[in-house]
């Protein structure tokens, strides 16, 4: 028993030692597969690049030391079926990784196979964004994903301000998914239109020509081309033949174009002639000594016949891809992992006949190798090679290239961090991020046609497909727009405004008018606007009101007419009134005038009484003289003249005030006697709603919907009217005789109606505010330019001249507003003049009184000094007696006062002044 245990222990030790030796032994050969299309733009650069990388790896002592990397290359021949077949053949050789393919469609199939066998797949050319999905965990790529490229393309479109784009793409996984990302990015940037025009995967000349001709019928002239690399450049060649490489067009291309152009030999540069003005993207490869050395080596390879194509970015990526796989395998082996494969029970159970699926084995270390790949970080030809969390290489951005004069020019760079710049992204590392619009810069670009000015990027129409403009075929108010029966020409005020504005637009817009309606009754304008929204018409021109529900479905130009709904009612001349002469002034004005006459009469009497005999005499006579003088100044017939200086000053101011008052009175009375007043009891929209009278409206107008829906007027009250003649008849009949109490219509129609029918007028002000404009489809560029042109017409006076041409042949129609009371003049209109006159009159009166007081005091002092009165008499003099003596002193004439001063000097005993009766 002891011997048996000893033998068992020995066998176990031998087995452990063998296992350790096997685990520590490096494999002599590691197999890697490569599937791509040899004879293609990408394949002709990738194959020599991978062979060069393989030779460098096997010759390098720093990587895979003691292990040779074996690369099995299979040709997919641009076929998903053949590519899938080649994938099976490669996987039978127990490869630990697959490089490629270049086709995204083939990559989808091979990725599914690689997932099942746990073989990592590293592509240098498959750019379909959906390959980064979690559905393909074993798929990596050393080329930038189209999700990144389409962000750059959307930024480029936004940089130049284009909002409408046509995308031409190949209809496979690569084309569809890439353009889908571009569509999403443009939506985020509020692009207005994005048209997708697919091409078959293997398109022919007829496919391209048909697609390009169809694209001419669309408005945008900005094209984004996203197809597979095409050495013949067929899309651009046919576009040139179809006159689509002119200054009206913009052609943008993804990096397939740069890969194609970079592959051309110097002898084949004439092919760039068809690319004049094209702008494209190229994957940015930072400049380095390593890259320069390889470019020199590539030229030597061309001389030796090892490379038949010029080197492009995909060739550089292919070279780095082989090194990426080699670095990962080296780390995988150095970590003590074994390159072992095991059979799949599911594949063994499948009876496949001659397919031999049982030969396919699962790579046991696939998950570990995948992790090693994701941790790759080394400096390659394309820059620093390392992967992001979504298994894509960390991007370094794109070059923006421009083909001009058969040469490729780099006009700038794009990176997700800095946006557009004229400096390479690596030179801006560490600087402050400047991704604002102000910081975005590119060098000057030469566009198709040789111009450097940014193309507009769209056309609204061309001669082959002119703009379809719907025009309302009116039966009434035909001065606005209608068809002339003798010449079948569309004419009217709205048409003249449209054609005048169109002349100010800086580009040619072919158009044709199409009538909407039968001409026997006015059409429904809401339906006309809806036909614009439904693409039956491109635009609508006419007397189209801009209302809320219409702005939701179309874009309107700047209003060229300001209008609104108004009420029209019958008018009559006012009845004669016996007291009409009192209406020019208000009551307070009349009271002030009467008071002014009285005050002026009194003041003039006071100022003239001492010096003017005409203002003296018995009291009755003085009163009559005082008032007759005042009122006679109104007619300038007064016989009395003013003698005092103060009286004349007061008279000058008073006559000026009187002149202004009489002139204002005459003018206002004339206006009152000629003005017309409304006979309708309607005072406004509120009284119209409160009553039950029938209301007329113009057929086809939005007034019907506004009255019934917004103002809740019952539809039974609304009467449809078709013409100005029906307007006149309905208003004359009135609500009691089968007519209407009033008509609600837009101001512009009403003005035209009133210019020919003076028995009616407008009540109040417009109770809605709107305007007329031209309707365009949503997001139409022409709507903006037309608005600018209308503003210019308004500023230069042309809009007014067109209005006069149509509506001022017999005098421009004016509004007849309702005025129940005449425009009476109020006291507030003359308070400044009254204040001036009153101030001067008061000042004159004060000067007179001060002068009288001064004379009276001087007279009393001289009397007391020269004519010594007894003390008893002086003591008995009271205040009342002084006041009485003062008024008697004032009542005396000026000559009598002078005599009194002389008598005081002659007679010792003074005489008491007595009132004169002369």
C-alpha cells in the first residue's frame, strides 16, 4: 500500500511539471485573419500596408519575441456572400483575431460569427455607427466612426448657415446608417429640410443620372455625398454634364472622396477636374517623423512594385491595426495565457453535410484578448492608438479639404473639442476650449463655378419647374386681384405689390399664377392657405389676411397692408337745429367768454373813467357805456376810444384773444354744419353683439369664423354677401326689411366700398388688428426675402404709389367715423390765452390802483400840511370817512385833481373833494 501511494504521488508531480512547462511555453506561430476586397481603393492601400506591418512585427525583437505572427488574407470581392464564406475559411485556421473587413455590410455578418466563436474583430475601414452597438461586443475599429464624421459634416453645414440639404448615399448599412446620424444631427441644429436620395449598392450610370435629375426638382442645392470610394468619380462626372457644378450648387463629401483622391497617382490628377469647388472631409493624421518615414518607405515600395496605389488614410489605419493586434497578443501571451480552442457542442450537433461546421472552434481566450485590445495604447502612424468605451478609436478629428484647380487644399480642421480651426487639433491641446461660433474659422473656400462667396445653397424654383402661385379668383372687389377677361391676365393691387417686391429680390424666381376659385363667387381663403401647406401651391398671393390659425400651417411675408375688422352702417345728414350756433363751444367755454366780456368792460371803465369823458356821466349811462363798449369790440363798432395807456394795453390783449376765439368759432361751426352723422343706433361691436339684428359679412372672408367662434354670435344672424352691390342693398333695406343692421368686413374692402358709396360710414375703430401678406410653405427662404423686399417698398414709397394707382383715381377713400356730438372746443384749449390776458389785465388794474393810492396819500399830506385843520376835526376823522374820501378822489377827473392840489396851496381852509357831475 505504501508503494502504491508513492507511485501515485510521483505521477501527480510529473503531470504538474508538464502542465507548467506547457503553460510557460510561447507558441511558435499565432494566426490572424484579414478579410477585405483586394482590388479596391481601400484594399490596394491596405494590403501593402498590412504586409509591411507584418514584416516589421516579425522582425522586431521587442514584440512577440520568439513567436511569429501569421496573417491569412482573404478577398471578399465586395460581396457579403463571398465575405461570409471567406470568414468561415479563415476561422477554420484557428485565428485569434480578424482584421477587417472594409465593408460595413460584411462586417455585420462577420461580427455575428465572431461573437459566436469569441474571436475579436478589428476593422480599419468599416465606419457604420451601428457596429458600435452592444450587439457586437467583439467588434473594434481603428478608424473613426461615421457618427463622429456626421457630427463634423453637420457642423460644416451649420458653419455656412445652410438649412436645406440633399443627401446622396449608397443604400446599404454603411450609407443608410451614416445618413441617419447626419439627419439626427441636422435636426438638432434646426435644419429645415433634409432630402434622402439613395443609390443601389452597385449603381449604374442611369441610376446616377435619374437621381440627379430628380434632385433638380427639389429646392436645396447643398448636396452631401456619402458613397463607397469610386475611382471614376461618376456622381461628380455626371453632375458636371448636367450643369450641376455651377455657382448655384454646393457639393460636400464624406471621407470616401479624400481616400479616393489620395489614391490617385500624380499622372491621374486630371480626374480632379470634375471636382472643382467640392469640399470634403479627411480623417486627420497628425504629422510625425514615424509617418514621414513610412511615406518614404511607401514610395520605395511603389518603385519595387510592392504597392500599386498611393497611400491614403485607410492604409495608415490598416498598418496600425496589425500592430494593435500584435501588441494585444504579445501582452496576452506574456500574461501567461494559452492560445487554445475548443469545440462547440451546438456546432457538432448540426448536420451540415459538406460544410464541416464542426471544424469551427471557439477561442477560449477571446474575452481576455478583447480586454487586452481595449487597453491598447501606443504611438502609431495615425497618432496615439487607444480605444474609447464604445470600442472606437479615440478620434483626432478631420481635415476640411477643398478641390480647386485640380489640387487638394486643406482649408481647416475640425475636432469635437474645438470645432473648426485653421490650426491642427494637436497644436491646440491645453488651450482654452473655443467652440463658440465666434471662434470657428476656416480658410477661404473656392466653390463650384470658381466663386469664393458663400453660395446661397437653395433655389425656390427654376425654368423647368416654376413657382406655383395660387391666386384667388375674386368675383367682387376685383381691384385687389382678379383675371382680366379680355387678356386672361392676372392683375390687381396685390399682384402689383408682389411683382414689385419680386424685382427687389437678388435672384431670379420663375413663377406662374394659378387661379383658385370659379370667378362667380369669392373663394374660401382658408382652403387656399391649406393648399399651400399641402404642397398643391408653393405660395399664395392675394388679399390674404394673416390670422392665427393660418400661421400654424404656413409662413407669411411681412404685411403689405395693415387692416382689421370694422363695422359699416348707414349714414345721413343731421337734422337742422335752432341752437346749432351754440355747439362750437362747450358750456364752460361760453360762460368764460361771457365773464371775460363783463370783466373787460369793468376794467376798461375803471381805467378810462378819470381821463375819458365818454365813460363819465350819470350812473345809468356809465353802465350802458361800459357793457356796450365791451360787447361792441366783438364787431369792432365801438365809438368810444381808449385814452389811457393802461387801457390801450388791455384792449390790445383783449382784441387778440377775441380774434382767436372768433376764428375758432367760425371754423368749428362750419365743420359742424357740414359733418355727417350716423343714423344707426349701433355704437360699436359690443352693442352689435348685444342685439339680435342680422349682420352681413363678405363670403370667403375670415370674418364669419371670427364672429361665430370668437365673439359667439349665432350663425343664424350672419348674412352672406357677395358683392358691393349686395352691401349697398342690404344696408339700405335695414334689419326690419330683410337687410342687415351693419356689415363686418376688413378695413381695406370697406374703404374701397365707401369710396363709391357715401351714404355709409365706419362705426368706431377696428376691433381686430391684422394685415395682408403672401403665404408660403413652412420654412420657405423666399418668405424671408419677400418680407425684406416689402419693407424696402414701404421705405422708398413704392407701396404708397401702388396704392394710389388702384384706389385714388377719384380721391383716396377716407374713414367716416361716428360722431354723435360735434367736436366742441373746450376751455382747456384756450386756458393759456386766457391766462395771458387775465395776467396783463390784472397787472394794469393793480398799477392803476397803486397810482391812485399814491396820489391820494400825497394829496392828504399836502392838505394837512398847508391847510392846518383843528385838532378836533382831525381826531373825528374815521377810517370809513377816509375810504369814502378815497373813492370820491378816484371819481374826480384828472384835471379836477390837479386843481385841488393848487387850491390847497392858495386857500388855508381845505375843501372837501366832491364828486363831479360833469
